[in-house]
C-alpha cells in the first residue's frame, strides 16, 4: 500500500483526549494542509506518525510498513517540528553534515544554496539563532532531506513576510522538481490555501473536513449587499456567518449558487476560507 | 496577471484567463513560448496541479500546444480564436455589469452610449 495510513488512532494525555479514532490517508506526491487551532491535535498526530509518541490505540503504516519502532519505515519520513531538537552548541553546517548520515539523500549543496538565499549564516551556532532563523534553519533541512514524506509543523513560525513568501516558493519549486508528499500543519489557512491540494481540518482531536482544496473552496461563497437584500437572499440557505455594517451585510453561504438568479446589486465573491475555518473550529 | 483568492472563479480558471489575456495583449506571441508549469506555480504560489489544470484547458481548446521536452507554445491563430470567444462572452461579462451599475446610479442608456463614444475617442 502506498502513502501514509493512519488507522483509528487515539491518544490521551491524562484525561485529555488529544486524538479520537482518527483515520486518514496521505497519498504519495501531494501537498496536504493539516489545519486546526492551537491544541486541536495537529502536532500529536504528526508526532505519532513519526513515532515520537505512541498511540493508545490504532496503527500508522508508511508505504505498508508499520511505523511504530521501525527504522526502515521512519527513514521515509522527515518531520520539521515546532521544537528545536538539535544540539544547541552545533553550527548549522555541522547539523547539515550529520543530517546526511541519517538521511543519505540529504542534498548539502542545495541546503547551502537556500541557506544563502535566506541569509542564514552556516557557521552560526544553533543556540544563537533568533526565532525566525531557527525556523529557517529547520526549513532548510526539511527541504534538503529528500525523503518521500516531509512533515512541516508550523513551518513559518516567526518568519517575516519576505521569508514566508520565499519558503512557499521554494517548497513549490522543490515539489515540481521531484514530487514528494508534503504535510503542512498550520493555522494560517489563507496563506497556504493556494498551495494545498488537499485539506484536513482537525478539531478537538477529530477530523472535521477531509477534502480536496478545490472542492472545499467551491463548497460555498460570500455574498454582500444591503441588509434587506441579503436577508431576503439567504432565506432557506445554509449561512455560516454574517457581518453587518450599518445597512450593509455580508454573508458566508454554503452550497452552490445559480448565477442567473442572483438579484441585481448583490456582489458574489469566493468562499472566505479564514472565516469558514474560524466558524468551523469555534468552541460553541 | 493577478491571482485573486477572493475571486469567485476557481484559481485554475484565473490562470487560464491570465494566459489568454497575455496572448490577446501580445505578451505571449503566437508560436512563442509560455512559462512552464513550475514557473507559473512558483510565481503565483499555487499548487502545480492547479497550474496544470488551467493550462490543460487551453491545450484542449487548441490555444496552447506542447512540444515534448521543450515547453509549451501559443498555437498559430490563437489571437483570433480568443477574440471570437471573448466577444461571445462580452455581453455576459461586461454589458450586464455595466447596466447594473448604471441602473444603480440612475444613468440612462443614452448617457451610457454617449460615454462609450467618448471612451472610444480618448
């Protein structure tokens, strides 16, 4: 079997249920978004896939191999974690060299090239890196390891807008060059939405949405106009959010729209993903 | 060309229309090469599968053709083909919107005609 399969995985921390019977399939050569609010279970799931945590229940298989305590399976996966797990006294370059020992396909030349593009000093010690450069340092490794599966846990933490843009572009370039499976866990949905092929939204340890990005985006729309018009228009429609500003109103509506029946004066735009996401993951 | 996420049109359609615009304005000449899927996806920060889907639309319509191992090119005759296609949708896309806005502003059809003539002269 290809890809990473997560079968009925549950995980408790004390009396907190972090993952509740989660089943997912990550296919080869696709870019996935794992979206959820802080504490939704994103990192727990990634940590279980990469065998840093044991599930209480369920299994993970990587290309058909059981992922738990299995070096052959785990060598196929690299995870860039939110935490920095590298020895603090090492320099970036030393870590790159060590990485090549663990991941034989690690591309030192590429790592050096993109470090320079980011402005990351190769001779800097890990402990001296700022939050932003600490993320960049981990991004460089993740983009250079050349494993079939690369997991990014909150990759753009502390990165400024320029560096975020650079990261997304490098990721696409890398992916076009030689396809791999990228799983990006983030709560910044707007920023990554165009890159993702498939979206998984997780809330309280359960998967709420598991769908292609395109069908998710076409599952709803935003309509704006005068409050009176909007109120009439959204009658008997599935409305997930409305905003009123004086006599004007904007509504996020689920479902398809027949453009021929849109009354004059109403403006239709695409689904507001961020609003959709906030609404979906809000605690009731 | 701009990719607008808020747009109601799916991104692959926006890519296809952006390339069409480039051909119509002469940015991409007939028989000339257009950017590769990688260049498009990196430049617009979109998934390569999305870019491919947009380009495939144009390939299916005979606007773009692929030369294996070389790249993608604008087919001869594309400009007139695209003009004809855009003319067909001109009423839907532009006139309807224009009239809707004009009605909102209580502009009469005579006034619009006057403005259109002025527009052509400027």
